[in-house]
């Protein structure tokens, strides 16, 4: 049995929504959901037409990975919204297509952004280091130094601590 608010609107799970409770979504329902997103129909209207809850409609949209947003309130009779082909993100004047296959992109080399010269410098300093001594590295090298200490200098106990609040440089301590 449905409960109603002061305004007479149904609250909670309505009888229509409980019809399809725990039932798998059909291809027709998925197709209607995709169409409703393109047409700009509200999630509440989609839920009532399919006999589902609004939460199940939102979750199914995420599960299918559909683009678009639902309108608020009742559906509008305006022209349909144009569907985006791919989301793009601009980073440092380069445009990247999200979830789109690409070819010809170079494979990153092992070790990420650090070059072999920086790794060799870290090895050299770690090799000369005694217990109680420390040295400073930029933030991007903290994990590299920890990895080198764990893999090549297994007897070392290393601790890293930020020098300043901006956390751009870290001090690497040898404890043992």
C-alpha cells in the first residue's frame, strides 16, 4: 500500500514501481531509457512509465554507461537535445577523447616521468647514506626513492617527510 504526502503525492514505493521489483531490465526498457535521455524526459516520468523507481532508472543509466541527463520535473515539448558523441577534456592545450579507442599513441617507458639520470643519482646518494642522515628530493621522486630503497637497499629503513606545507619537496631519512 502506498503512503501519500500532505500534497497527495505518493511517497516511497508505489504499486506501479513494485510491479517490476527485482525483475531484470528488458532490451525494450533499455531502449526507452536511451530514447528518454536523448529527448530530455525527466527521470520521474521514465520511472512511472516503466514501473520502476527513480533510483533504479538512474542506476540503470550508469550501468549502461549512457550519456545525457534527465530534465527536472515534467518533460518539455521542446526540440530534442543533441547527443554528445564523446566527452572531451582539455589539458594543457591538448584535447583528449574519453573512452575512445586511439592508435599511434606512444607507450610510456618503465619508470614513468623520472629519467635514468635521476634514478642513478638517487642510487648513488642511497649508497653513501648512513643511519641518521637525510637528503631532499622533489615530490615526484619520493616514490622512486622509496622503491629503490626497498628493492636495492633492503636493509634500509626509510621515512619521508614534507619540508613545507606546499609539499613540493620531501626529506628522505635513513632510520637504520
